[in-house]
C-alpha cells in the first residue's frame, strides 16, 4: 500500500498547460475598461510584465515553457506529494479511493508560490524594480514576498483589513521576507480614501485591495502590479499541480473519476483540473470537475454570467465572468482566500458550457471536514482547502450510498497552521454559517451593465 507518490527531479514538468488552446468555445474577450474594445496585450503592458500580458491573452500555444530560473526555484519544494488518504477513507468507510495533492508543503504553505515565482521572474527579467499586490488571508502576500526577495524586487502589499487584524502572523511572515504591508482600505490611495469616506468602518475586501494596489503601481516608476488569482496567466502557472498529479496518479495505477478544488478566483482549481480536463476535451474521458466555493460567496452556483470588473473601483479590464457584482461585500468567513466576488474567464466559460460543476459549502461543514482530515491524515488544512475536503467527503459518501468504487482527487491548497484562531473559534462553537438571500445577491448583480 504505497501512500505517497513523488516525482524525481527530471520528471517534473518543464511546460505549463494552456487549456484555452484546446477549448472549442474560447472565453469571450476581456474588454479595455476605457474603450470597451477587446483587450490587446499592449493594453496590459502599463500594469503587468509584458511576458505575463502575452500569456494572459494567448489562445494558441497549448504548452508554454517554464523558464529555467523558475524551474530552479520550483525544485526547492516540487514535486509536491500525491497522497492516498487511507486514514480518511477508513473513517468514512467508503469504497472510494481518495487522493490529495499536497501543495501545503511549499515553503510558504500554499500553492500560491507556483505563480508568485513565475511573476517575480518575468518582472525582474524586464528590469522592473518594484511591485505591488493585494492579499486576502495573507497567503498570496506571503508567497509574493518570498518570490520578490528571491528575484530582488521591492514589494508593497495591500492586505484586507479584517485579515490584517485577524491574522497577524501572516503579516509577520511578510515582514520577515522584507515586504511592506498596508491594511486596506487605506488612506494612501484615492480608491481607499473614497471607500473610507463612504463607510469608515469598512473591513476591506479583495476587490478594494486590488484597486489600491493597481493605483499605487500606476503611480510608481518602474513598478508593476501582480495578482494572485483570477487571471489566465496565474491559472496557467498553477497547472504544474495537475501536470504532476497526472504522472503521480499513473504511478498509483489510477485515473480520477472526480477532481475537486476549492474556489476563490479559480487558480488552484484550474491548476489541478485543467491537465485532466484536457483529456475530457481531447480523448473522450468523462472525469467530473467540481469547484467548491463558500456558501457565503457563491459566484459559480448563484452568481450571473456578465462582464464585470475584477476590482471594486473599476480599474481592471472588464472580464466575462460568473460574478456577484464587484461591490459585493462577502461575509467575514475565515476562508479569506475565497472571499472574492468573481471567477476567472476560462473557468466561467467552462462552467457555462457544462464542462465543470460547482458546489457551495457552509462554513461549519468546511471546518467539520477539516477537523476530520486533520485527525485522520495529520495535516491541519487551510480554511480554504477545507471546502475541497468537504466536497470530497460528500462525493465519497455518495459513492458509499451507490456502492461504487470511485477515484477522487482533490487539491490540498494549503495548511492552516497560521489559521489556528479560526480552528479555536470553531472548536469553541463560536462560528456560524451565513445565509445569503436571493435579494442580497440581486442587489449587487442588478447594478451590472448588460454587455455579454
Ligand atoms: C488563495 C487561496 C485559495 C483560493 O484561491 P484560488 O485562486 O481560487 O486557488 C485557496 N486555498 C488557499 C490555501 C489559498 O491561499
């Protein structure tokens, strides 16, 4: 009974997978927010490193080489283990075979580093000296801080205020890596000041923090902005997860019937899924792909498909996406990385075309799943990852009801060792679920202009 599958250094994939090249229905074009014309790479050059802007709009190259310098840094922690969750299977008494890809072993504790290293590399290569970004729970800010240091860049991070206060240790980690951290909304940008004027007690959201980081990048010489999710190039970098998992599942002698990832903006879900989805698109496989989102921020299950901005102030391109509206203020659940109003354009198109599914998970169910996983597999999962675990448990229980052996793969996007305040609250019975009425949802999506 092999429990853990690893690749040797020369088996680690040397290219990322660009699923857009294989999609029959390409995502609708992103639009320049000023002209409303389809976005060209040049439109993105002021904000993003040129190579990243080109990757963002690349619809033709199925595979994109991972630069040598990035592969060198990947070797610090890749391949990550694929693990058969025998302990969890036993506790559930299920005929299902459950595997997880353990991205929590990266130096910063989550999958985010896979894209952070790539983005820092392309910025440095172009001669950029400063970068700005936002962070919700602090995972992306932490990953970007380490990556910036690794490639000699100065980084300023806008951190959602509620997390800045609730998760002081992620802030400490960012400081340790040498970056500057600012609670958002802040008075340092027009976007922040406008929001604070309207609502002085606003606890922040990813949408607001993105506006602030974009604004600072536009005003600082030789500075670019980097984003931790949602965009196509971020998900592209994350496909290293699924590409490795594909080889590791083969070592285990299995192929997944179901692939699951938790869902914030879609990067770890897309990362684990797209390399397998490729075989549905091209080779007639029938794997199911399930995005697990929080019931308090249900863009895929209850949002609408429309053009919307990626940020609160409307600085970013218009993205064709499943969205709850860019000024939707999600409840303060502990899975901070899932508190985002929209989904990336690729995932949104795949969902629209029925090539993937989505489920929503209540906060208490997510922690219940996380505690069971910790007790059976020995890893305390990130509150975000708990959503994927809850969805995997639901599928394993369904397999038991049907009396069928199914092979389930989920991505363990990160560990929760810096989120123990959230576990304390759960164990003390201090957490609640959040109900969102149709009227609450309509209030925000109703304001969106119809473009799609
Ligand atoms: C950021 C984060 C997520 C959500 O982001 P995606 O882009 O949807 O993957 C999930 N899990 C962890 C641990 C995170 O840090």
